[in-house]
């Protein structure tokens, strides 16, 4: 059930930060940036799988993509590392919400839900994925009791919805369906760091999964801090500006 349990990546640093409050904790850039790049990559994988498997989505697709991201973090990482990734993503959502706090149009007209709502739903689902061990995190993420009560049920529904597709793709011996187009760029430290993170991550995905079509992943300069899934090319683009912005959030 947790094929990546033994997997520890180079980004595993400073686990002691886990139990600080997300709004006040001093994050470490070596942990924060890779954690969030993975978080947003899994979100883009959600868009890719919705496209490839022609999944019916009865709501905001952006929410469905966030849900897959939580499920992947829950499934692929051992407990402390998964907590670290969720905690770093929470801090990023708080930072994003602060950037937009005076702009109702940006908050409510966007295809994504409001950042703080994304944070609460992520945290609730994560807690629901291992309720007895994680329910104490409700204080950290300020999840009210009436939401907390339903988190396990929310997780179970999300899991049974998404994991039917993931189970179908989980095959003995894995595959080569996640195709990395990124190149090592020794003269560009951000690209190089991103190359190393995704080179490792995509190899891990290919060890366990073979998807119905190839999904290409590339690292590009995009002129905006973002990540995209391009359905026509079945390609996920992770923008270097996203890594830069995440790094700047801690300054
Ligand atoms: Zn999205």
C-alpha cells in the first residue's frame, strides 16, 4: 500500500520543524522549496490523470487535483516526511493568501479555491489518512472540531475515488510512462536543483506505475511562477520561476 515507504530523498532535512505553527515557523529553504515543488507537481499529475483517464469531475477540477496531491503525499512517503511536505505546502498557501489578501477578485474569481480553503482541505484530508496518529495536528492547522469529525470520511471518499485509477496504473515492474524531458544544467543552479528533484521523483513513479499514455515532464523558464499541464502535448511544465518564488517566500 505504501510502495515508497523506504524512499528517502535528499530533501529530508530539519524534521524538528514539523511541530511549529505554520504561520510562525522559520522554514528552511532546502526543505521548503523541494517539498512544494513536489506538492505542485502532484497537483499537475492530477490534471494529467484526469485528462488521460477521461475522469468525470463533478466540481472544480483544481480541487480534484489538490486532492490527488494529498493522497500521493500520504501514500508515497513515510510519516515524518509526509508531515513535512504537508506542513511546507500549508506555509506556501498562507504566503499565497497574504499576497492576495486585498484582492477579492483574485481570491474568488480564480479557478482555484481560496488559498486558505485549499490549506484546510489539504490538512483535513491528510489527517483523515491516518486519523488516530494525526488528529493532534488539527490544532496546528486550526481545524475546527466539526470539520475534523468528518476528515476520515473525506479521506476515504477521496481515496476510493482517486485510487481506483492509481490501482489500475500500479503494475508489477512499473513502466516508463512518465517521461522526463528536463536536462542537467550545471550553469543554472535552480534548473539543476529542479532537475535533480524530478529526475529522482519520476524514476520512483516509473518503478511502480505504468499509465495508459505517456506523461511528459519538463522544466522551463515560463515568465511566471507557475506549473502547467498541457493536454495537447500531455506535458507537465514545472516553471523555474515557481522555485524562485518559493525561495523568496522565506526571505
Ligand atoms: Zn491546477
